[in-house]
């Protein structure tokens, strides 16, 4: 039944768009209002601002040599850092869940340090430790390997700030895994390596991909630590977020908007690909 002149109020059977819109629950309404102001409107404003630049000018700014170089440094280094953390983050989460050792709680809490530490402080710390005279950098300096103020320093900073995402994503999954499954595989004659690859790894693939995706996203948007530990030299270790800031300092708002929009679009595309990989991982695990 629907509304009638004698019964203007729609009844339960009416599922028109306006009926559903006016009968949304308050949590649903608050969620959409909050997302609109904090996510959708800022993104829309950036896209609208970029649209004021003509297509030819947009393409010219987005494909300048320095812009292409920063895209390569930003996304290539972020992906490498996320993949490295995918391996070592899995190992660290495994150790935290499966082993007991002195100082475990302190080390476990220290993994969250990049969450709480201001990024500028992290960059200053990394630049000090990995400089040629630093505790770690001095070991590599005799071999001609310079870490701080190079692209390698950017990589180290991105590894540092994205590591917790992989560890914290995997830990709950590992805690829920039943150890009896491993014991059953051993009883059937499987080695430790076979048990890991055929029994333990498949259920972990979606969580690993999720952690890598989160770490990658965090690394792409990093500014505070990388701007200090990098030399910020064009065509060497200059990343796109720093280039955007440089454009703003030069009052080149159109250039900053265009480069920011390109970063946004590439990030969304790569996250879409990663989400498809996660969906594949879930089907593979099932």
C-alpha cells in the first residue's frame, strides 16, 4: 500500500526513495553528515578547483619533468616500503603472538611509537641516526653508502611510519588462528615450511594485503619525516607532497592543486587495485 488522500502517511510497504531518505536512522544520518564535511566536501573542493584549469594546462603542469620525477619517487618508494613491511611486519606479528620473551610488552608497545611520535620528531631522529656521523649511518659511510638526505633516507622514513599498520592488522588474525590446525598438519607428515605455506599463509593473505595497503597509503601521504630526512633535491629524492608545499610557497596555487589532484587520483586507483587484490585473497583463503 502507498499514501492516499485519506491516508497521506506512507505505510510500511512503501519503499520509495524519499520514504527511505526521511526514515533513515540517526546514526546513519550523523555518519553521512560527518563523512560529507570531513571527506567528501574537501575532495570535491579539490576536484572543482582543479577543474578551473583548462585540460591542456592541467596536462602540462601534471606532466612536467619535475612532477613525473616526484610521482616516481613517492609511489615507487612507498610501494617498496609497504612490501618490505609486509614481510617483516608479518614476522614481527608472528613473534608477538606465538612467543614469550622478556620485555615483550615494552617492545610490543614500542611498535605503536610511529603512531604517537610527531612526524617532524621522527624525521629529525632518523636524520641524526642515519647521517654519515650517526650511529647507523657511520657503519655504511666507509662503503660509500649514504642514507640520510638521499632517496634511501626517504625509504627508511616510509618504512618507519608504515610498519605498525601491518603488525596491528595481522596480530588479531594470528591470535584467532587455532594451533590445532598446525598440529594436525604435522601429524599428517607436513614439514614446518609446508605447514606455513599451505596451512597458515592462505588465511593470512587478506590481512597481509590490508596491512600493506594501509602502510602504502600512509607512506604516500607522509610529509613531516621525509622532508627532514631527505635532501629534497629535484630528480633525486624530492617527493610529491613536498613539491606541493613548494608550489604553495611560490604562490603557484594552480600548480599545487593540479599535483595534489594527480596524487589523489593515483592513490584512489592504486587503492582500488589493492582492494581487488584483497578480495582475491579472501576468495583464495576460502
